[in-house]
C-alpha cells in the first residue's frame, strides 16, 4: 500500500520526460499501475491506451504475440489533422 500511494502521489517534473510512470506489482495477483500527467493524456488517449492494453492482454492470455497497429509519428498526425481541417473547410 505504501508503494502504491507513493507511486500515485509522486509529482512529475514537467521539465523532463517521461510524463508517465508504469509499474507491475507481482503479489497474489499481478497489478499494473499506470500514472500519466494530464498534459500528455486526454479522453482519446485513454480510449486507445485501454484498447491496446486489452489487445495485448488477450493475445498473451491466449499464447499469441500481440499485433498492434503501427504508431504514427507526431508530424504525421499534424499532417493528417491539417488535411482533415482543410478538406472540411474549417481552415479555408
């Protein structure tokens, strides 16, 4: 319990990365702790993180290697957003 509380309440240093902490506790059950600063995590991120964790867990539980989609770079994301906004006449 002390470790979990320290993990939860330890502050992030915004001047350095990473802004995420992950720990796996092996006790009677395995517990995955994830702590992410809100500056790098939003509702969309939450959905995709849980979706990918679920895929990984299910694959390993069935004895398979998980297959995840290739991650886009941030610059690719910016290009996609720019195209979307321009085609939607939002930036014209």
